C-alpha cells in the first residue's frame, strides 16, 4: 500500500473519530427520545468554550486536559438537565416538527449566549505537551494529538457499546426506547430514564467540545463545522444507532480524506455523493435502530 | 403684486409640495450615510471592527462641527457576509432616501453591490473588497474601492517576502479553491519570481483547499513533504487559525522559514499568542503602536477616539479600513459642498486625504485607491498578548499597481513579467 493511501486511511480515521465524538450524543438522544437535537453543535461549542475558560490556551499536561474536558462535560450536562426541564420535556408528546423548531431556536440562543460571554474574537487552544508533536510514518507526518483523538473515539465507542448492550442501565434505556409504556408498567421510572438520557447526550457533547478544542479555532460557529458531519453520519449510520453512526463516521472521514488527497479541486463533494448513495441504497441507514424503520 | 408673480409663486409652491418627502428630508437634518458591514456570521469579527472605524470617523467629523453645517448620521445595516443580503440592504437604504453608502467589506458582498449602484443612483465606497472585478469588469462610475486590490496587495506581499527572506529559494502557496485564492497565490508567486535577488527561486504548484475547511491535515502533509521553505497562506479568518493549530503540532514552523498570510494579522496573533510563527508576514492596514503609524497624527487620533468609543485598547487593523472608507465619503461631501450623488462622485475623484498610512487618492480611470501599502512581520512574545509586531515594511502602490482597464477583466499575463 502506498504511503499516500496509508495517510488517507489514517487521516480518514482521525476525522471519523472526531466526527464520532460529536455524533455520539446526537444519535444517543435520538435513539432514546426520538428527538433530532439541532442544538447539539451549539452545546458542543459551549463545551469547547468552557474547556478554554477553565483550562486556558496551553494545557499543562494530558491529565489536566482530560480533567478539563470532564469539567466541560459536567457543565454541559447540567445545561442538558436545564434544557430537558425547560424545553425537551414539553416536546415529548407533540409532533416532531415542534422539537426541530425548538432545538433550532435553542441553537441560536446558545450562539447568542456565547457571543455575549466570550465575544466574537477567535481563540486557539493547543494540545497538551505530551501529544503536541508529530511522528513520521512512511513519509507521512502524523500528529500525535490526532492519535489521541482516534484513541478517545475508539474508547468512547467501546464504552457506549458496553453500556448499551452489557449493562442493566443500557437494557433499561433500550426498553424505554422500544416501548416506554410497557417499560413503565414493569416499574421502570421512565421520566427519570429519559432525563438521564438527555443529560448523557449533553455530557457527550461537552466532552467532545473539551477534547476537540485544540483541533479548531474557537468561535461561536465552531459547532457548525462538526455537527454537519455528525448529522450526515447519523443519517448514513441509521438514526439512533451508535454502531451505525460509528461506522458511518469512519466512512465519512475516509471519503473526505481521499477527496482532499486525490481530488482537491473538487473539495468536499465526495461526502455528498456518499450521502446520496447511502440514502438511495440504505434509506433507513446501515444499522437502523428499532422503531425507526 | 403682479398676476405673473403670483402664478410663479403658486407654481413654485406646487412643485415643492409635489417633491418626494424623502428628498426634502434629505436636504435638512443630519447627513445620513448607509454603513453595511458583516455584523453576523463568519465575517462578523472583521465587519464589526471595520464598522468601529467608520463610527470613529463619523464621531470625529461631528466633533469638528459636521459637514456642510450638518451632523453625520450612520444608518447601520448587517449584510451578513452575504451577496444577496448586501443587495437587499442597499435597496432598503435607497428606498429610505439614502444615496451614500459604505459597503462591500468583503469581495462577496461587493460583487453584489457594485452593479446595483448606478440603478439606485448611489455613491458607494467599497470598504475592503480586494477582488479584481470591482475595478475592472464590474467597474461603474458610482463605486470607489477604498483599499488596495488583490494584485497590488499580494504581489507586494510576495515582493516583501522574497526581499526580506532572500535565502528562501523554494516557495509554495496554500489557497482556497476559488477566484480569490487562485489569483492571490498567482500574484504572490509571480512577484516572488520577479523580485528575487539573484537566481530565480522555485515556486511550486499551489495546494488548494476550501475557504471554510476545518481539517487541513492532508494539505499540511503535502506541505511537509514538499521542498518548500517559504509559504503563502490564502485562507483567512478561523480557517487560518485552525490551519496553524494543526500545522504547528507536526513541525511546520520548523520547516517553513517564512510565511506570508492573507491579512488576518493581529486576529491570528491574538488567537495563537506565543504559538505564532516566528516569521509571519501579513498584509497590514494599521498597527497603532508601531512606526510609521505611531507617529502619524491621524493614527494617534484614531486610536484615542477608538478607545474612547469602544473602551478597548487593542484595535484591530480592520478599524483603519473602516475609518479610511468613511473618510473618503466624508471628504467627498466636503469637497462637493453637497450630498447629491453626482456631485459627491465627481468630488471624490479629485480628493486627496490623510489616513493612518499617509495620504491617499483615487485613480480617476477606475476609482482604485492609490496608497502606500504596509506589510508587518510578527512573531511570539513573552509578554501579554504573547505576540508582537517586529517590523513594518511599506511599498508605494504606484510601484505595484496594475494599469487601469475599467470594464475589462484583469489579466496578469498582459503585464511585463
């Protein structure tokens, strides 16, 4: 395999895992609540800003960096709780169009809040020193920070798979997702499970913001660049399917990377072709979650 | 009173009553000047700074007694960094009786505004759009470009980079795949070849990306694998900062001895701080505390008034662009002794006025600004804000401006190489 192909695969994987870190919370909340949260990118952005405010532009070590990402995750989780109480809870028994409009409004609100607090200047956060360097593999320059992102994405996927398929909590969530009425009749506290699912989704968004902030200039629009890919991955993978979203993220990353390497003059076009093909070939996604077909 | 006099009086009164109320309003009260900048969206950080410069200019004029005995009032609109929105804003302002407009803070909005100006009978000052079509194939007598165009800016940047870094013999550009990116990289590369002392340097093929890309690892790998030691970056705003974030980690700062960038200037410096490339050159509109700006009276006053108005002691270079454009229209009104479109347009052709970077005027044939262009070198610093401007170099536009060809597309191949 040529070094160029190796680089495309590596870079695709790196991009795919960055997409997955953002998409995980999005597909999680859809899987449980059947709500497509258009404000997810905005909460990712808030997580990034919180990480910047807490940890500054130069993280002292990778442990500090991870601790700051967890603080951002917790803070956005609290915002998720408030969002659930004030907005999402009221939308559970109404047509999904209302949820789309409400979360779109929430997205604009979050951007406004970010501008009011942090202004419109750009900020740049650097990777922690342990991963702030490159290694050369087969003539390709590979950032150690992107290896860290790949590792974090894989670990997150493994954790979500274990939680969803190997724990009681996951089984309860799946039960509520499949049939909330029946879950309630067997004694499951459905409102609590739904609230915890929302909080978990927001925690994931905040964590993604904290982990990916060294990858991008920080601005009130930073969420938009990631969330577009995240939405594509959720659609291609199957709404509500973590496994499908994970694979779709890798696919999107590799296609995007190959596009940039081999067809730079048609930058960005390949993923739209992929999306169109996927919608025609598998309109319900690669791994449609139960209840979405 | 004679019957004829009475009839004339009645006719005059009837004519006055029949006049458009808006027109009457425009002849009294404040002079209303439209100011359409990108105040939301990705262009907002730049647009807001330009607007601040325009607001300071209006404040200075009003403090000095106004124009034609009247105050200046800015009617501010958000063009949302969007061509169709800039057109809608211009139409709305024209409908409100405004015939003097500052707009086109970026080429994308200027391309919408430029063809519309004659139809709306407006005098439009294009604030900072550097795209060549504005004063070439899209030229019309109602528009003036108050900034150097792409050819002047980026060929001058190339000249400065090679003259300041003659030991760098191989250059490459990273540019957005669009008219601006292709043009600016071409102008930069041609100038590097033309002005290099001694043997002609090598300019490699431009590497293209998207203007709003978020991931540059592929392009960074291409740059790292090339023989180049000098780089021009044609991507701007947040994309440029993301590029530096991603590039610094893989050692691009060690490989590239000199980098020229499109004009982010202190926006990149503020964001990158101590991680700014040590030899980063920018198209520079203004640095208030660096010579030759620091000793320029217009610059000193602009800084003082900006601090008074905004309470911020770190004005961006873009403030000067907004100030310069506003002063162009204010000086035009003063010289014309009128706010009528035709009179102001004719007057602006002849005015010469002082700016933070010295005197400027407009070339009559194509209404292109003729000024001195500045290029700053910055690098990291140990003191807050952790970056510093170390050097400013100037090039007179007269040395680097292309021949005026209004109505005709610019073609670099027609220039002597």
